[in-house]
């Protein structure tokens, strides 16, 4: 709506996980390197964890775009599944033909193993990426551990990337999942962006969208975005999108603290308060 007014080719602050908008802060670059290392060295398991909206899904979509034809991939987003449903989805995502629905677990595992052996013989790697892994039941996590047993005498046939919110770490720490937890040797936890990274993140997204065009954020506006968002990219996007809409309605290209505060009020105080630390909540009450 406001993109053309500001001289942008598109909305820079969409909430969709767009790999072309990936901002590589130092920690996001490190996380990506961990992913590439774990897959390339065939470590079997990689765990990427982080809070809601920290950029995990965008990072993984960018990773998939970087992998070449020597890597077969399967991506799973729906994690509210049984162990059999998981296997069925994995087989389907890898494009394994010849299996009708409602097979038993052994049929799916055998078909997957045959596929992985052919893939290995062709000099290829295979990656199973599971997003929202914190929603997986203990039974499904145990089934995933069993899939890691598909291997040759020298290396793993399947690299499994688990991506999820911090709850996945708590689940893996349980005694029942000790065997799986001990197999995950490559891990990275994504934290929120720093104040300087928030400013760089905003500028990066504006550049990718063809800007900054006529848009100018004041130093105070950058800082207030950080204070409200606490460095979480999804919240930054929501806040900046609303701020640009307000500026457009006012026929203004300058984004200052007043517009950021107005944007936060429009979105709703509870949107920020529910996820803010106690200190931030106090700050918000004092500056409302």
C-alpha cells in the first residue's frame, strides 16, 4: 500500500519468512555455518533453537536455497503428527514412489533406507529438516532417533536438522530422550538482535526492498524499535510495517519516536507486554 509512495518495489517488513530478506547478523551467520558444517560433515543431527520470531524459519529456508543438486532435501512443517504420519511425510517429501498410504512403519523405513542407499551410491547427501520441532511428541522424537541409525559402516545416510523454540531443549534433556540428546553434537541457540543489529536489520530490509527511498528513521526511532521489540525480528517487522503505514497516512517520510510509539499503540500494548521482560514492562508503563 505504501511501498510506491516511499519509492520501494515492495513491502520490506512482511511477516512471511523470505530468504531473500535474510539479515546475517554475526549470530545468524554463525548458525548458518553450523548448519552447513553439520550437513557437509555428515554429523547426523543439528539442532537450531531460539525464541518465537528470532528468524529460525527464514534461516532454514535460506539454507535450502543454498544447497546444490548433490543434496536431496525433505522439509517438514507440520509436527503435530504420529510416528507413522511422520514417516509417511518423510517418504513423500523425498519423492519416494511406489508406496500407498497407510503402510506400517517398517514399510516406510525400508523404502527410505533403499532410497538413501541409492542416493549415497550416486554420491549424494540427504537432509531432513524439521521445523517447529518443539511440538514433536516423545514417541516421534524417538522415531527420529531411529532414523539416524540408517547409515553405512562409515557415515550417516541421513542428516537431520531439528529447528524449534527453547522447549525442544527442555524435552531433549528428559531422561527418556537421553539417547537422542547425546547424538546431537552440533547445536546453536539464536538470541534476539542487539540494538546496533536492529538498526542494521531495518536498513538491510529497506535496501532489499529497493530503498531506503524517501524514508528516514531518526536515531531515537531506531532505539525505540529496539526497546519495544527487544531485538526480535518478527516484532521489528510488525512495528516498522505499522510505522510506515502511519507515516504514509501523514504524508511524511520521516519516522521518529512519536510515530514508533503510535505504531506500538496501534498494534496493541499487550502484543509487546506478553513477551517483554519485567524491566521492559516497567519501562513501557512509564513511557506510555
